[in-house]
C-alpha cells in the first residue's frame, strides 16, 4: 500500500515525519508529479498556503489528475489549506483572495477566519470514534467551517464548532494532526486505506 503526501508547498516534512513510524519506508511517496500520483493508494494534502498550492498543482500538471482520482474515491486526509482546496463553497475570506477548489466536500469554509498568524492557537478537539480522550488541536491561521451540507459528516469539534468532516473516503480537518505529536488520527485514517486493485 502506497501513501502519498502532496509535496509542493507547506508542512510537507511534518506530514512525512508523522507518517514515517506508521508505514514501511518504501510505502511513503512524496507526491510531486502525475507519475507519483499514479503509484499511490491514498493522499495526504498538507497545510500551507492554499492559493500557492493551487497554483503549483496546476503548474505540476497535477490539478486534473488529482480531481480524477478524487472522483474515483481515493482516500484523502486533508488538513487546513488542503481542506480549503477540497471545499465545495468558499465564503469570501478577509484576505480577499481565494483559490480555485475541487468543490467536493459539502461545506462552506472561510480562509483565515480566526485572524492572522498570531491568532493561531491550540486546544482540545473531540474526535468521534477516537479512543483515549480529546485530541490536541493545532490551529494555524486556520479556516473556519461556516456551514456543513448534507453530504459531509462532522466528526471533530472544538467546543461546539465543527473542525473536521468526513465525506466518503475524504477526511478534512481545519487543524493539523501532523503537528501535535499525536498519531491517533493518522492511524485511524490509514486503517481505511486499501491497495487499489
Ligand atoms: N491560511 C492558509 C490558507 O488560507 C491555511 C493555513 C494552514 O494551512 N495552516 O491557505
């Protein structure tokens, strides 16, 4: 089973480090090209700058092939900027610039809605189905889920606010599980991944 981490921009090393203890070495594929994408069974979309990642995806010739794999049900764990790129609707962000998105995950989300970098924060997140107590949520210039449509199912909350949704084989969080030192969410996601037949 090969697991990709989109490796164009953002917290790519952190994702690779989080996944390293969970997978045999050769199964982890930093994904930069359509050939890399063709080898993988699941993909992690890291945080970073969604406008930049969108531009680099197009430049790398990955935008359309990833869309095709998403349509075929490739499991994806998307964090923060990665979540933004999958969202069906973006509410206009305070920054005024918004990336194109795959329009898939049935939420309305607003970039940078908690404020600037200095308003980044950490706090406990309740994750459905996760044993061992609250998950340490790391939020960095995070987007806010403004509303959730019927196709997406919330599975993570900070207080009453939705901070993670699942839609089929896509899991998307506004926080960064790869930065918390807690691998429970990665493990839970990987349990769902099967080699493609
Ligand atoms: N603020 C970034 C964006 O809008 C997301 C931040 C992150 O991924 N940590 O793309």
